[in-house]
C-alpha cells in the first residue's frame, strides 16, 4: 500500500516547516541527537484505504512515548481495566513527562496516568509473557497488526542509548517498587521499556495506527477488530487529556483531536470516524512535542474542522 503526495497538504507543511527553527531535537537520549531538526513529514490515512502525504515520508522515527498508548491497550486486554487502574490513575498531572514530583507527594506512589513515564513503566510491567523477549514480541506483533506492516522492528542503537542513560526512569521505577506498584527487576523492565520506545516506523505507519483508533479498534480495510471498542475509546480519552503531556489542554483547545507525541518528534493522531494522521518533525518545543508538527495539526484542524469539541 502506498501514499499519494498531496499539493494541499504540502502547502500547509511548508508553512509549518518555518517553525522547526524554534525547536530543538531531544538530546537526553544521545542517539536521538542525530535527527535533522528541519525535517517535517506527514501522512493522512482514510478508512477507505486512501492516503495523502507530504514531505519525505520514508523518514524513520522511533515510537518513544507514542508506544505508551499501545502498551496501555495491550495491558488493558491482558489484565482488564480494574487491575490496570489499581496501579495507575486517570488524571492529568500538569507536570513534565518524566517528573518524579507526584510520586514523592502521593503515598503510595501510584502514578497519576499511563501517559507519563512513571505510569507507562507501571503499564509495561503489567504486559504478560514468560520473559522480556516474549513480552517485547507481543508489543511488536501488536504494532505489526495495527500498521499492517510486519517489517517493523526496533532500533538497537536507540534502545541501547536510552538504556544506558535511563537514570530518571530507573528512579521512577525504584519509587514505585518501594510501594509495590512494580514488583519485577527494574533492569529487566527498563530493558523492555527502552525497546518498546525504540520501535522504528514512519509517518505512514503512524497514520495507520491512528485510523484504527479513529475507528474504535477496527482496521477499516480488512474489517478486522484489533482491540475492543471500549479499550480504543479509553486510550483516546487519555490521548485527549494527557497525550501531549502538560500541553494537552492547549492542544485540545487548538486542535481538538486525540493525539500522542513522542520525543523523537512523532505525533499519532486519530480524528474520530474520519482518519488517522502521522507526523514526524524532530525539532521539539520545551514540553517535548514536535513544534512544527503541532503547528501543522493546528492548521489542518482549522482548515478541515477536525476538532471534536
Ligand atoms: O522514557 C523516555 O523518556 C522516552 N523513551 C520517551 C519519552 C517521550 O517520548 C516523551 N514525549 N514527548
């Protein structure tokens, strides 16, 4: 399946591209420093299988925090809503994604939601499998199903680079281990989590994931249900309330669609019942969201009335 390059989308993309100069690529994961801050690409995937693109959509990115939506869906399928939300909360934090603050303030240190790093680590902890490898293969297989692309794998370089520098994420894990939110070996969990974050794909793949969420869990071309509708809806709720971290309120006001960002510069969006969108622009704003990617989504939402609100 391929994507048609679109004049109309390209015009908006070129306009949004000006904003790349106001952002910077993530550097706390050393391997991400190699990204070109001026890159911007986007793909829009519709339920009838048509796809529009602009920019170099061959560019690969790692999922990073976008993976948090997928592991949440898997953990909910594995353990059910009650067990998952026994360990993580439903509420936005207003804090940066790697903040440890609320873990220290709340006793027991239950993370406030599954989209911040602490919550995502607790969620990955709940994914079933006999060992790290099997659990990772289940996550990867889910990505293959959602994208229809079984070639997707992970970047060993990015996974290793993050594993070697995950000092804050390890700290979050130890806080949670103290209170029994996490019971497994922290090194093993960090190994699994850094691999899930390093799964590598392009914005066409992201748009295909988006459309499955937009269609409440059904892959529209095959009609196959990949996740239960109530789980897809729950994931979209978190995308709206926490998907863009402590910029989620502004994003909901200006764009108004469920979306999830990652520090690689990816954004996966789902316009309910209409389309999925994938954006890649590695220059980030100070909250860790793609600066030009968010601008592009703002322009698209305004032009095509995408907002749910
Ligand atoms: O855990 C981390 O810090 C990264 N692997 C993912 C963080 C992330 O993508 C935050 N997004 N904006």
